[in-house]
């Protein structure tokens, strides 16, 4: 073989080898310590990615042996187009131009198979420097406490890209760990402002009054135990490792203070109850280590230019970071699309049984619009029809919210009836016990010297106590009668205005709400209330005696 041919042969082999090496460099690396189809091993110490483990944590693996933890945010839902009205912002005239009170609407991405609820997931902690480096640095970081600081000096574009990188890494290396909606896996992104604020305020883990407060409920009573802010008794201008302080009611750490957190949609001013139409820069939420204690709050929001004119690059700040949410597409299958279309078509129907004058008016408008030869008139008729249908949809949603509130009221009244019953029984047992002890005392001392005087004194003492107890008993029995009467009036009033189908649909959502609000003890009473509605629909009578027995059994069950 000639030298020239040898040269060509070795050159060809070398090129082929280089090609194989290049291909290997772009192929996904195998997961360390994981078999085929298994999630990669998490090798970081737990204290460096989840320093405060809690029930309900969702732990997703991350490149370089790391992990990120998420908390569920549940939103009860009766249908695919059911969303929850949420009042956000604050009543502060000085800041109202950007943080004014307004009504927003929220729904979750993932269906809860065990409850009438949907949820999204939000990161438990701010994204840390080590977590960020695991997907962006040339070499894997060695996890440390310093790496547990929130990542800052990254742009909004970097944060969005990190969500893309993390989702793609999970899809390539650990797809089974991602929650799914139908067949579609979830994905990671920045939260919307509404998602962020709902979670920051505590979601359904707090009642309405606490939800509207400037900050979430703090049992320890001191903001410095829950948030890092500008003060010598707090952050003193220095970022702190995530997870050192107490969490909010949803289990989220550092949601206020420490690093400000970027959100997804552009900034808009407040237009007295709705967002103004001009879209601006990006928004950060929650305040940071340079925010005074008096200005830390769930409604605090700040606009930032996407770019820094002085550097000619995307804007970054040493106090600006982010946390991710885990969400899913809305239309995940043809079947889901059909269900959404049907739910949308049903929105204008006021009740369970369509019909009546309003339905006929809508039908007439559609017919007139279709038959009109005047394009301008047809357009106006179609606009009127759309507004009428939209108004009816809003009324329907208001009815649904009202019915859920009435079911909660019915459950509370039922529990109050049972409580009055239990107090009556307890007091009667006490009175019987006192009488029994007096009788035993009489039998024991009868015939002994001085017995008559002792018996007389004991009788007077017993009669005095019995008079007081009887007065209490009369008061409680009167309260029971009032409670049972009010309960009956509520059953009849709700029964007249709402159907069994509406009540059953509302009950599923109310059960989920009561679970989230730590009021699960009321669920049996809500179920009994709905059964009493059905009984009233069947026979048209208020059967208080039977209702009282049913409520008593609910207490035992």
C-alpha cells in the first residue's frame, strides 16, 4: 500500500472518529445512578435544596445531582371554565396607581383526581445560585451554603430561559417526575402576577380577612421571622440563604423580602379596578433586602425596564431573582377541547334547566342577525347578543359563588345546631349527676347524728346549683330552637332558588374549599344540608325533627 493511500486511510479514520466524538458530545448524558426510565439520583445534601421539608413537597431532580422543591396551590373548581375570583392589590391611595385593588380570576393547571379542584405548583424557595449554575455553568457546582443564596444579577430573559432549560432537561432525563394533565407533561415558567400574589397571600389556607391584609398571617408576630428586609435587625442590606425563616401559610419561604422576584407578564398601571391598556417593562414582586419594613407587603410591585441603556444589555440587579411555577397547557387533547367548547356554550345558561324569556331573547337576536341583509345592523345585533350572553354568564357565575357561600353557611348552621344539642346533653348529664350524688349522700348519712341539718344544707346547695343550670339549659334550648329554625329557613330559601343538580355540583367544590381552609370538620354538615335540600325538593316540607336527627348522626360519623 502506497504512502499516499496510507495517509488517506488514516485521515479518513481520524475524520470518522472526530465525527463520532462530536455526536457523542451533543447526545444527552446518561443519568448517574439511574436505570433506564428512572429519575436521576439527587446527590446534594437536602439542607442545600430543601432546608425545611414539609408534607406535600414535590421534589423534582435537577442537573448535577441537584433538586428543586415545589408547593401545591389548590383552587376548587366545578368545571373546566370555573375560575376563582380573587381580590388583589391594596387600598393605598399613594400607591393605588400601580397597586390598586382589583378583581382577578385564577384557575389551576392540573386536575386533582380526589377533589373538585385544580392546582398549579410554585417553587418553595427562590431559585438559588447553585440551582441556576447546575443548568447554565460550564461545570457542575459543588453545593454549599453560599450557593443557597438566591441567584441575582440575572435578566428577565435569563430567568425565562432557565425555565426552558429546566423543562427540557426534565423531559430528557426525568419525564416521569413531571406532573401531567391528560397526556401533556407540565412545564416550568415564571409566575403570572396573579399566581404569585395569590400564593404569597396564603391562597385558601387563610380566610378572606387575612387574605386581604397587607401581609399573610404571622403566628410568631414579627415580620423579621418571616421576611428579610432593610433593617439592622433583619437583612441589613445583605442577601440571605433561602429557607432560614418561617414560611407563609402555603409553606413558601422568602416570598416577601430577600430577593425581589420577577414575574411573567409586562407591567401595567391600575385603572381604578382594572389594568390600564399600556404594557410596560417587566414586574418584580415582594420587595427585597433594600425594602423598608413598612413597605414590605403582598401587593408590592415594581416596574423594571427590560434593558439597561447605560450598558446596552438586558437589565440585571444584585437584589433581583426569581422563583418558578409548574403549569400545563390548557387544551391538552381533542376530548378536552370538546369539553371546553361545551362548557363555554353552557356559560350563558342561568340555571340547570335552560329556557324562559332570556333564552328566547338570545335565540331571537341570533335569528335576526342571521336574517338581516344590512351588514351594519347585523354587526350591531351580534354585538348586543354577545353582551347579553356575557352578562348572563357573569350572572351564572355569581349564582354559583352565592350557592357555594350558602352551602358553607348551611354547614356552619348545622354544626351550631349540633353544638347546642351537645351542650344541652352535657348540662342534663351534669344535673342528673348532681342529683345522683345528693341521693347517695342522703342514703349514706341517713340516721346519723346531725344528718338532717347536713341533708338540708346539701339540698339547698343542690337546688341553687340546679336553678342556675336550669337557667343555662333554658337559654341553650332557646338558642337551639332559633338555630334549628334558621337552619330550616336556609334550607327552604336555598331550595326555592337552586336545583339539586346545582347543589350537587357546588358541594364538590365546597368540600375542596373546606379541606384547603382546614375546616374539613364542616364537610359532613355541608353534605347533610344538600341532602335536606333534596328532601325539601321531593316533598316540599320542612322536617325539622328528622333534620335534627340527621345532623346528630353527622356529628357521630
